[in-house]
C-alpha cells in the first residue's frame, strides 16, 4: 500500500491542525490504521489507532487533545490535533500497524512544528 500524508505546518502553542492520510493499494476499509510520529533525535512512536469498526485508542499524552477518525469512502484517515504543545513537534506518519516493521511501508510523512 502507499500512504500520502498532508496537513502539517507551523502553528503556535494552543493551536490546531488536521492531518489527512490517503491510502491506496490495499483494502482500506478492512484494515486498522494508525498515526505515528518522530521527533528530531527520537525514535518513531505510536500516537493513535482506529480499527476497521471505528474503535479508537490514543496515546495518553494526546488524550483529550487529538482525535483519530476515518472515512472509508475516501480511503482516508484523519488526525485532528487541538491544544497543540511544543512537544508535539514531529514528523507525523500513518501506517497499518501490521506493517510498521517494514521500513519500505512508510510514506514521506508531514511535518508539524509547534512554536512556544
């Protein structure tokens, strides 16, 4: 499959962004999807997951601020990010959790920079 992430940018602390990820080449509606991020000098980390049935799980540090959702008709998964903090600065990626160990499965990501 191929993922194309978009929606990142530069925002002040407390601001909001909505990330999008269009997925092609797989049966999107049948798959659990996840958002991940990688800050400079740190390993990539999981942020949120949504199952094919719409069940969501979010990393503790983003609970109440970030919301993952999906539109199966558009093969797209979203990440609504509110009350952004400087520590949210990272490159954000989407992927299928079952593919995260495949280095070739990652897209180019989208940069989110939060200024204080």
